[in-house]
């Protein structure tokens, strides 16, 4: 059997099993060539596994709420977000720097000129300070959410050894302390819009961090909740939302 | 613009929805999304196992579709155009995610001292293990091989259609597909014998 024949036939087999060719000559060739028979066998097994994966995807598509999803996707696409992602990340920082510049300038100027409180300039200054505070809060919440997302990932992938559960509990306790501190500033930020998600996140942190340390069942219950509520995805959405420019002060 | 075969009634419906969407009709755009989102989601799930990642691809795809609606002048190639956007976005996300997950995993390992669990086959069922092996092999494909593989075996497109979507020749699709399948065959067979 010529090497070229086998190479040609193997390409033909791939096309045939992918529904792109009628496989003329394949059967005859395989009957006479052991190497290619083995190759075909391996290909058929591979196609079987691809079918399983494809069925997995198909069955997960069946349970989807397409109506709700279409509404959500449409809302997302049509919301007025002209700024690119890069701009969105830069704008809060630029606003903070601008505010800081104004603050410094005003302090120097008022020190020299003695501007009374309650004037327009003083109000503008107070607006700028609030803007700086809001942007700062926003950055802190984004950092917090980033770390919370890592913890959620760990919860979803944990294999449930005792050591892992202890690590999860320690990380959750640390985040819970931060969360309480963040709560003080939440009213000033757009995180209000996502209060429900934050409450669920707080539930996860509390469940994992209270004494005694979490057992297998408690971690499994938390994982189920994280999966059911699609918490990882929602936390990512809040992060994205917060990365967009501040709309109001 | 590329063309993906559609039946006449579907084409008429798409044409009407497209025209109304271009005039800013939100309901028409929503209907367009409803018609096209399953195939976009299927592409995304071919790239990512995780629904959240697929959801991001879905949202970003229609965001880009909406912003570029004015560039489409007829509905004939609409489906192919959306396919192409979805594939490109899935590739971008896939690259970004690969970098991010490497970074996050390293960071988590350093912070928490958790041992890497990727080599712990005891608790997995045989079938899940096989599919996982296949997925690992798919992860090793180049982005072009992966795109061709997903469009062929998950979306069941013809090679001609894939060539149109990826803007490459039919010959390139065939050779890329052969390379991809051959690689997967080798990896899966090696895993089965191990």
C-alpha cells in the first residue's frame, strides 16, 4: 500500500465522518490496510465523544429562558454606552484626578484670597470632593468584587478536602470584614442597583465563615446557591457596571 | 457579505426585522435577537464550557451587532455576518480568558497554598473523564482550528459556509479541519491507552 494512498484515504475518512464526502473507496481501502483500519476506529471513537459533548450543549440549550434572555441582551445592547471599555476604565480615574486637581487648586486659591463658605466656588469644591469620594468608593468595591469572584471560583472548583474548606473559611471571613466596611459607603454608589446580589454574596461569606468551620454539606449548599443564582456572572456584571463612568454625584 | 442559506420566509422575516431595527425599533431588534441567539450561544458553548462565559459572548455579540446595524444593507447575509461576529468575539474572550485564568490560578495558588487539582482523576466518572480529555485536547487547538472545529461539529455548518464566515478558502478550511481532528484523535487515543 502506498503512503500517499493512506494519507489521501485518511483525509477522506475525516471528511466522510464529518458529512462532507460520501467516502468512496474508504471501506475497500480499510479492508486491505490495518493501519488505516485502526485510524478509522480511533476517528469513530473521537466522533462518539464529540457527539456526547454536542449533546451536552444541546441539552443545556433546551432549558434556557430564551424570551427573558432576548430581553436582557436587547437591553444590554441598546443602553447608551458610547464609551469603549478602555475609556470606561479610564474615566473614573480621570474624574478622580480632576477632582483632586480642583481641590488642590481651590485650597491654594482660598488660602490666598480668603473665599467665604457657601459661595459658588465652595459648592463646586464640595461637589468635586464628593465626586472624588464616590470614585474612590467605586474602586474599593471593584477591588472587593474582584477578590470575591476569585473566592466564588474556588467554591465552584473545590474538591472539598478539609484543608480547602479551612482556606475558603479564612478567605470568606476576611472578605466579610471588608464587606461590612464597604457597607458604610454603599448608599453613595451605584452598587445600590445591585443590592440583591451583594446580599447573596454576604450570605455566602457568612455561611462559610461562622464557627464551627464549614463541613462538606455546608460548602456544597453554598456551591449550589452560587450555581443556582449564577452569582459569579452577576458579580462580574456589577464589576463591569461600576467600571463605567460615574453618572451622578 | 457572506451568505448562509435560509428559507424564503425566514429571509423575509429577517429582512423586515432588520429594516425596523435599523430605524431604532427595540421590539424588532429583540425579535432579531430571539431568532439568532441560540446559534450564537451554541458557538459560545463550543468555546467555553461555562455558561457565564458563553453569556458574555452572547451579550457582546449583540452589542456589536446593534452598533453596526447600519452597515448591513440587506438581510441575505445577516446570519453569516452575526456568525462571524460571534466567532471573533468568542476567540477574543477565549484568548483573554486563557490569560486571566492562568493569572488567577497562579494568584490563588500563591495566596492560599491550594494544590493544583487538575491531575486528580479518582473522583471522576469515566465518561466525564473522556469528555474532559476531549475538552483539554480542544483547548490545545489554535484559534483557527478551534473555530473551524466548533462551527463544523457544534454548529453543524458546511465547510463552504465556514469558509465564508471565516473569510478563508475552502481548501484552507479542509486542511485546518483535518489538522484539528487529527490532533484530537491522537490526544484522545493516547489518553485511552494511558
